[in-house]
């Protein structure tokens, strides 16, 4: 599908930077990490204070190890949407595909916790036929739990070959975040939704919303969500700036489209409400 860009309408979009209280409603952040390194510096109280200061009503959080997410969820179960992270330490980001015991461990943890999904799973095209991935997809599908996938387009194809109805959140709008490619995948897979965390500079270079991304969001207003992606401690420390940047380009979308991206689409996926 080739995007048809209305240049005239795009030139009328003006970025207005206003304080949060004046220019936007609550956000539903769908891509946060709270890991052991973060917890040594930032307490659960600190995290919730950051969410409060930035108008974030709900936050989807994963962590390494998963116990960090569980701790944060227990502190604020009304705010945190916990995803089951499968990495015990940072090295598992690479080696998890070779851990034959991992699917059983995931099943055991799902029986004990209040997990709303599984991930983030980092996997690229060369590893897409992993038996471990296949079994995790089957586990998620049996419970209708979303999978947060950081991976190539071929990985998404493989997941939908395994389970055609599986809810998948494609982290960062994929590894090749080109609007035409993303539109093609949204047409192929009705259960696919994308978070656009860490794509602000592509979406709105120098703060101005790109025409192709504008048309993509307007064409598929129910298929995108936003997130900061606190992949490191420094990202938590720059959290206010990241949220302000995100709000800046959201403000350039039509109101109903912006409301879906900023809150409504995640609210529907995770069955939450304001």
C-alpha cells in the first residue's frame, strides 16, 4: 500500500507546546522497563511519582528479572500493567532461545502471578523457527495474553503462522519502521498492534510530524500505542523530556486519533479504564 499524503492539510498542523495540564489528557505508557539496575536507584515510590508528574494513568512494565516488575506491581496494582519478562539477567536477551526449560518456567510463573502479557522478547529473522519461541507463542495464545515482540518482519510472519489470532505488540513499530511496510503488516494481521516507543525522531523530525506517519496514524487509528521505553537508567532520568517530546507530536494529530494512540487503544487491549 502506498500512502497518499495530503500536503495541504499537513502544512496546517502547528506544534503548540503547552504545559501538560493545558494541552493533553492522561497517557497509557505501553513500554517501560524496571530492572535490577533501576531498582538500585529508583524505588517504586520514585517510579509512581514520575508517572504522576507526567500524567501517566497506567504503565505497562516489564523487567529483568521479572521479580522487579512484580515488586512494582504490588506497590501500585492500580497503576501498573505487568508483563512477564523472561530474562533472568541481561545476557538472557541473547541466549533465551536456547533455553529448553524456559517455556515450563513461564507456565509456572503465569499460574502464580497476575501477568497481563509476556515480553519483551528480542528475536530476529535467523532465529524465528526456534522451538522455544513456538512454545511460548502457544502458551500465550492459550491464555490470550499479548506478546511484546522486538523483532524483524519475518518473526511476525512466523508467529502468525503458528497462531493466526495471537495478540502481538510489535515493539518500536518493528526493526524496519517504514510507514508503507507497517501498513502492509497491519492489513495482513488484524491482531497486530504496534508501540512506537523510541521512534519519535522518525515520526516527528525536529518536532514536526512527518506526513507519511501522519497518514499512517490517521488510516489505522486503533492500531498504535505510545511508550517511553526506559531501557536504561538514563532513560528514566530523562523521562520528563521523553514524555514531552511524545506529547508534542501527539498534539499534531486529530483529537480522536491522538486520544486512541495516547490512551484508548491500550485501554482496550489491556481492559483498563480511566
